[in-house]
C-alpha cells in the first residue's frame, strides 16, 4: 500500500525541520566553544592569556625560553633509547 502524497510531504517537512534544528544547535555550540571568559582571571591563565589579551609567553625573556628549550632537548636526548 502506498502512502499518500500528504503523508510523504509531512515526513519531508519534519525531516527538514529536524535538520534545521540540528544545524542551529551545532552553530550555537560552536559559538560558545570559542567564547573567551574575559571576566575570569584564573580561566584566562589556564588558557595562556592575561587580562589584557596578551599571551603569557609574550612576557617571557628570550634567554629564559632558550634555556627551557635546551633543558627539554637534553632531557629528550637522555631518555632516547640507543639502538
């Protein structure tokens, strides 16, 4: 037995409405995902930002960065398995 055209049209419209709601929900989730909590100093620190929007690494001295990088490289070389 075949369904009537009205029933098929209703199914098509319901599916389209569900797809539209899903797209809107995903759009809203994406927007919230990238909101930066400017009012919370501790959350900003966790993601690596200061209150004024600069990254925490901007304040580090180049010498300190180089020392830290050398320390990590030495640790990596020391832990490497000799084959």
